[in-house]
C-alpha cells in the first residue's frame, strides 16, 4: 500500500494524491537559554522547543478541464482547519500538531501530471498518536502512566454538577457551578463550556501529566471524566 498522510479527517489517498518520495522526518530541537552566574560559570535552561517543518512532495493526475477544480479541493482540505493533527503512515505512532501550512506552486511535467509541495509548520514536540483519543475515567483513583519523553498537557471534560475538586498526585484544581459538563484545556489554559468562558469558576493549576505515574482522584458529583492525555515525545 502506498504511503499517505492523514489530516483534517481525510486520507491523502482519498484525494488520489501520491507522495513522490519518502519525506525527511523532522527532529525536535530544544531552545536553550544560557545564564551567567557568579564565578564565571554558566547555567543552561530549557526555554522550549522550536517549531519543526515537515515537507511533503505530492503528485496527482488531472487533465486541463479538471485541474483547477482538483486543485481547489486539495487546497481546501489543507487550509480549512489549521490546528489539526497530521499523521504520516510510515510513522503512524507519531502525530504532529499543525500551526501553519504553506502550499508551493503547482508544476506540470506532462499533459496531466501535476506536482506540488506542502510544508507543515508544527509544534516542536511530537504527539504519541494513541494519546489523542479520549479515555473515559469512571471512578476516582485511576493511574495514568506517561510513557512519553516530556510532560503532557491534557484536555479534561468533566461530567457532573456543582463544585468538583480534581487531584493529580499532589496538584489540584477546583471548578465550581458545573452544569452537565465543563472542559479544561491545559494547552491553551482555558476552562469553558461550548462558547462560554468558565475561567472565573476555576481555581488552581491546569492539569499536567508528568513522566511516570499520575494518580487522578476527585471529590464532588462527577459521573465521569473524559481525558485526552496528549502524550508528547521528541
């Protein structure tokens, strides 16, 4: 089976796109900050991770009558949902969070053969694909193991009513006035329900899963917590 990418809920094979050659798999790169301290020594701190670029060369076939329509369909697929996750079939255990997309010009090498390149600018840390599926937690005291290579910033969807306190190891947060459900997104540091900002009802730290065991417990009227772990790796 030919290789493909999965992005924006669609397989590139479904658009009859052919990946011309195996792309270079990008590596994560740490941003360091060097601090001078007394005695002429220096201290190195990790400030974050630089964005990574994932370039893919595509080819497809379209005659002159269909070319512009085909190109419009492809462009719409790629540009319609920035912020989605990208998965490459030969590295399906890893996904990339797309921040920007640059589509190169299309060239024609025969009457119907069209070539173009896409550069996906992605977050500097990759994601483990199995950590992007929500997991239902039905009872307090469950342990999540972070087998990634960096701390994870999960998404919590808490189903319940009233005031709820959630503990992850020694850290905790509280959400008040829950009516049916509330969402806590640690990546963007927001607490909301649909389009309603619930930040004023939340106190404490946004949840983080550190490497190793993370025990989740809670108090309050909770029917379940739906957790998307977002495990991250280099």
